[in-house]
C-alpha cells in the first residue's frame, strides 16, 4: 500500500457539513432583544443613569479616592508625591499665565516690547525646565528615604508634570494646603 493512496482527513476540516445560510449566521451574532432598550423612555433613563455613574466616578477621582484612581495615580507613593507637589509653589504652575501676558505684550506694535516679552517667555521656560529637573531629583531622593523598597522610576517626571499645572486645574484635586509640611 502506498502512502499516496492513503488520505488522512484534516483535523479542523469542516467538510461534510453544509455552509450556513446568511440568515443563520446573522442570527448567531444578533444582540438579544431582551437586553436592548425598547422605548425612548427606557433609553433616556439608561442614559441618565450612565451620566450619573460617570459624574460619581469623576467626583471620586477628583476627591482622590484610591479605588477611583487610574493605575497611573494609585498607591501611597504617588499620593505622597502629589501631596509634596501640592504643598509647594513652583514656577511651572505660573508658566501658562506668564505666556498669556507675553501673548498680550506681543500685540503691542512696539518692537522693543515684543522682543522683551519673547525673551521673558524663553527665560521663564528655561528656568521652569531647570528648576523642574532639580525638583524631580529632589522628589526621587525623598521618596527613596521615605519608601526604601519602592521603585522611583517615573516619579520625578510625575511630580514635575503635576507641578507645571495650575493648582486648581490639577486632577486629582490637591488634598493639602500650600505650605503644609510633607
């Protein structure tokens, strides 16, 4: 007996079975009509319930509830970094208002004022970046002291980016007052 005369069926072969009709294939993928809202009233009720759930989740996030925070903000180390940043004034949080002042000053049709405004903007930007670098290093050093077994990767940048946001725009909202010791 030769090997070519023996044929072995494929393991996952669908041969011998009729191709399903389109109607049957669509019926398998169709959503159960019992779970879908039927009336406009039930649709609006579902929308309002979803809106309320989102609003509650947002409020919990802004309060800093640990279970409502995304993984980026969870944990005692990140809470410490947030509180440390929020308890201090940094030049970075005043960068956006300074840029608005520069924008207004550049509208004045005097080349000297425009040049000074742009130089001021670059000086503030450079100072913000340099002070942010040292601020990030300080955060990593303090975290290493307080939480010796925790990794510090990314914490400096996390703190620096939070320090560049205006205080009332920070999310989650600041939990400590300025000047409090952390």
